[in-house]
C-alpha cells in the first residue's frame, strides 16, 4: 500500500455533499468515510489505524507501481479533488467527489463516493484495494459480486461498488495496466440507472456546476479570495443539510497533542460552534446554511420547552451521545483511545442559551430569507432568555468543557448577556416595546456584574471566571458580540495581557491554567484568529494583517486546518477539518481585506 509504513497525517483533502463526506490522503487513498451519515460508522478508517487482526483494512486505495511523486489540488471553486500520481512507468490522475446538485427541483446528495482514474502519461500499473469494515473495525464484510459490481455485506448495511474495471482485478487486488479510464462508484446497494462511466461523468459535470454556481454567489473580500472560498466550501460541507445541523469536525479522536489523551468525537452539532459557522457564512452572503440551521435549532427550543438545553446534540436531534471506546482501532498514529459519542451532552454550559439566540437573531431582520421569524418564534426564544438570566452567575463547565470543575466562567456569562441583549433588539424590531425594556434591564444587570466580577486589577485584564486570577482567550469575544467598545482601556489592557501570557509567536493558547489533563501543549487555532480580530479592532491593523498572513501559511497544502497547532514544530493536531478554524480564516479576511474600491 502507498504510504503503508508512514505515519498518518492531516495533509488531507475533504470531499462531501452536505450529507456524507470523506477524507483523502496525499497519495489518493480514502482514509476516512462514515456512512450512512457524517456521524455513522467509519467504513474507511485508516486515519485511525486498522484492527490488530486486519491492520490493512479500512481503506480505499489506488496504488501506483513505482510511485515517486504526488500532487493535489481542488478543481477551483468546487469540492472536487484532483490527485496526480507519478511513477517510474507513467502518471495517473484521480478525481474524487461526492455528487451534489439539483435534480427534479430537489437537492440530490446521495450517500455515494465517485472515483475516476485516467492515464496522464506512459503505461502505469495500478492496484485498486477496496477494504471497508464495519462496527469500528471489528467486522469485515462478506462479498458477493456480479459482472460490474461487488457488494460488501455487513450486519447493518450493505455497500456496493459499481465499476467498469474488471471485477476480477478488484476482488483479487490484481495489479494491471491502466490503459483506459476507470470509474468507481461506491455507495448504497442500489443498481445505477446507467453504467459507471456514464454515471460518473454526468455526476461530475453536474456537481462541478453546482459548486461553481454556489461559489460564484459568495460576497468575497478583495484579498485572500482562494483561502476564503476554500474555507466557505469546507464549512458548507460540514452542514448536514437534511436537518440543518452543523458538525464541529468530520473526525473523532485526533488528539489535541501527541499522546495527550485529549481525544474527542466532534461529529456532532455544538450550538456554540454552529453559531460561529452560520455567522461566517452570512458575512459572505451564503445565508441558506443559516436558514437550515435555524430550523434545526428551533426544533431544539421546542423539544426542550423552556428547560435545560444541551450544549451539543446529534445531527438528527439525538440527545443521548453516550461516550464509549472503539477498542478495535489503535487511534491516530497509535495514540488512542478512539471515542464514540461525547460526554459534553451531559454538561451544563450556560453560554448555550445565548448562542442559540445569537444564531437565530439575524433571521428576524434579514428580508432575503424564505424563513419567516415573527412574534411566536420570539416568544419561544424568550424561554431561553429566562434561562440565560437565571444562570448567568452560576458555575458551569464553560466554553472549554472542563470535566472536573465548575466555575462562573466569564465567557458563559458574556453569552448570557448577548442573548438578553439580542432579545431586546428583536423585540424593538417587532414593535414589542415592553419586552424590549424588560430584556434591556436584564442585559444591563448581567453587564454590570461581568464588569465588576470578571475584571482583575492584579492582572490588568478580564479573567476567565468571576473572582478568578487566570487568563483565558475567550474574553476576546467581548467586542465580537458588542459587549464593550474596543477602545475601552480595560479591553486594550486585556489584549496586551493575553498576548504576553498566551501568545506563542503568531499562535495563541486557550488558557494558562492546568485542566483535567494538565497544562495544554498546543495552541488553539481559533484563539489565534480571535487575537487577530482583537488587534484589528484596537487599532493595530497592520500587525493583525501580518499575523493573519502568517497563520494562513499553517494551513495544510489544500487550505484546510485542524483544531490545534503545535507552536514548536507547527504540526497540525486535533479533529479535522475544524469549523472554528475555518471560521477564523473567513472572519480575518473579511475584517482585514482592503476594500474593492480602494484596491482597484
């Protein structure tokens, strides 16, 4: 296998269709793909290794004999990935995508992966290895086959590969000369309406057209357009369109640092993360994701009926995300455990209530939307406002989901304030002056308490919790949600203190205090972008631009970022691709770019 003895890396490309997705490594292997949803079983899981009994399973490989070089790029403005492999006897191209387009006036996004192989030069010999497994590596499929397909049968699902390649070569993993185009269509156990070649060509053309049209409508900044477009497409792919949920990342258990044990499953919808995603896409005029998300989140509001709201739910509104260990898989670079589910669904994270209100607020004001939000929806949100006010000065697990202690976190209280503040603004917009005054008073009460309890004269900064003494990068969001004027001396002083304590070159740590696993070892990418935004707001725009451009150099070769970066060797760590990080790219570019009028 190409790269069989190399360590896994996050030099990966993402393909998807807003229903399912896959990750492709730098030599064209599918190393991660969950079916039938983004949070389903990984039928290809080589990114996290293979089981001891079958270590080479969990991969969809196209191996070129005598491989000497590889290169990758997306077809511009699309989610279609092109990999070129060069060997001693010739070169080939692999086109990977998941179909996504309009069909019969509906979104067509099947649970399907399409791979297209063609010769670029010479007489290359290739081997195709299709090795799915089920139940997180515990079970290998049984196989049946026909003249143009192979079926992979498990207990819960059966998958089918349809191809124009000789089936014997596929089943026996026979090396053969690629002298004609080969098409591989992998997905549900369904017969294609046409042959593999006709289907692949048609689906590629229509998928490319869809993504180019979608990208064409983006309101891009003048500078860094390629970076912003790739970030926007990536965020779009992280949205599970059937329900409107947005996953935090496509993977589970990529550790935040080597052998740290900080391995989490991010294939779920955090209310907090989703708010930042829809906000970033809205800034580029891509509002449909917000509309879908608002429908999803209003279902959460109705489901909880004024009671506790979880910080995270399954993409189909599942409430039970019980955390277990997939013990058959060794983990990324052998660094387990591999976790399924996330204990955070049990946490009290009080910023959740404000984040829901923030995530839906624009829908009350934006006249472009098909979604109608009025007084009935406002009154539903008021129940969240009541919870926000009730809990704004109560201990919780906080933004960083600490598992062993609870405090009155400044970031949680800040978002409770933001929820009450936005309810005031929505009420004014709807002509409900008495409710606007009510929520205005509550927002003022929370604001006064934050300014008093979260400020530390000793540190010259707003600190991570009421009455606390340690620093936390999340207080940078005070200006992001309009809590404090960026020119306020207290905020300017806070930025300086955070840079001095948490800054690591262009990067920034989350916090300085040890947590459940000790002192953090890697920088958190979104905090680095928060720093950029803060510097721009306090008047250090040129310095902010310099740091932003340096941060862009730490994306992987395809323009994607994970959750964390090691400040010593610049290695990417954490789940991938991380929506928070891609949001930071968009926000930084929109804030810092020269205007079209000035630049042209």
